[in-house]
């Protein structure tokens, strides 16, 4: 089944600029989203999703009411929602295996939904900019193509990516929106920042640096967050990387221009250094508890409580 806009199948053989011109309401909606100031989302009721993670839940969830992610430069944040069940998935894609990742999140939302009954699947894409290496455009194209290959109709509702999320200062391009959140109960999507990105932010950041695939971090039926365990092999040239300053690591990791704090992916720096030290100590290592970490939300608070898995 195809990827649809206004009930019409998108012609993916044409450039995305043609898509924007063919459906001007997508550009208007992107403009409206860009014009909103980023809201500060506090930890209570929040499930923060990092790069190469996804989470899905429903309005019946008693612990999580908001899904969110940020620190997206060339990455795209994807929200997939079934309008009948309200099942909502948020993921932070980096282009590592887009087709498989889209199939994974489609299955996760459908598992909470009766796709043959009332409602439809709607997708919202946010992130990227006009970067010199065109990584954002490549990821945009990959996501459109991956959703178009799905066996169910998927309706593209928000398209605030790449050229529609770009600003320019002194001949340098930057994203406008770095992060978004979705209210699972109301379906509202808005630009957002997150003072706290836990729980176990460093542990989960290490997951990306080990090259792991997209991972479902949340069991909505049990209202439990699962983390790890993660494995890695020996890290070559570890002494060299531990001697580099933060700016050098950030430039190599992102391969993007820097302008103060304009690119906020600084979470990679401490995680990279800690992971490097761990890799230097052991030829094969595992982070997390012997069976990983299991956290249960303490309802009506901002706390996640560790339990043995």
C-alpha cells in the first residue's frame, strides 16, 4: 500500500521539492511548527527517546503521557500514530537501516491497533537541514520510500524536514527544530527541549556508539523501560581519542560545522570518552546489568525505579 497525502499516492520518482509544491499545505504546516517556540518538557510523565531508540504507548498508559527526543541535526524524528487506537510511536532515526526500522515501528503501532477498523496510520517527519553532505536529504528520501513500501496505507501529515527545517547564517546552514515531543493523550506535536534525558543517559548513549540497531526501550503493557545489555569489541586507537578535546571529537562525530552550541549533540562527548575507557580495559565488554536494566515508572512522579530483570 502507498504513502498518501490527501488520499493521493506520492510520486517518489520526483524530487521532494515537487512534493512540497504539489501539496502546499505541508509547507504551511511546517511553517506553523517552525514558528512555535520550543517548550521545556519536564521529566514527569515523559519518556525520552535517544538516537536509535523507539517507544510506543497508548493514551491508556498511566505512567507516560509524553514521548520526546532532541539533539537531531541530520537525523529525523518520526512520530507514527494510529488515529483509532491512539497508539503512538516516536523514534530518532539516523539512516543506519531505515527500511528495517520503519517496518519495526509499523509493527509496534499495529500491535496496539485494529488497522481494519476505525482510524488510520498517520506519520509525522521532523528534522534535518540542508547540510553540505546531503545526509538529511538522503534520510528524507529513505523514510519516504520505506513508508511507501509498507503493506498498510500511511498518511503523511507533517513534513518539516531538510529544506523545510533549514536556516542560514553567514553562509552556514543549521536546523531550526532540533527536538519535538508528542502528547500521547491529545496527539499534539510541538518543538521541545528536555532538561533531563534519562534515565541512564550515558548507558543508553553508549548503545549508539557500539553500533547497535534500533531498539524498543519500552513495554507499554507493563509500563516498564528496558535498557541493555550492550556489547562491543576492542576499540582501536583508544589512546588517541582519549587525548582529544571535546570540540575535536564533536567535529569528527558529526562531520558538521560548529557554531558555539548550535549543534547540541554534546551528549556524545562524555559517552564517547567513557566508552573508550571501558573498551580500553576489556577486550569484550558489556554495559548494563547481567540481564540489562529494568526500570519502572513511579507514577505521578518524575522518577524511574530500578528493578531486577
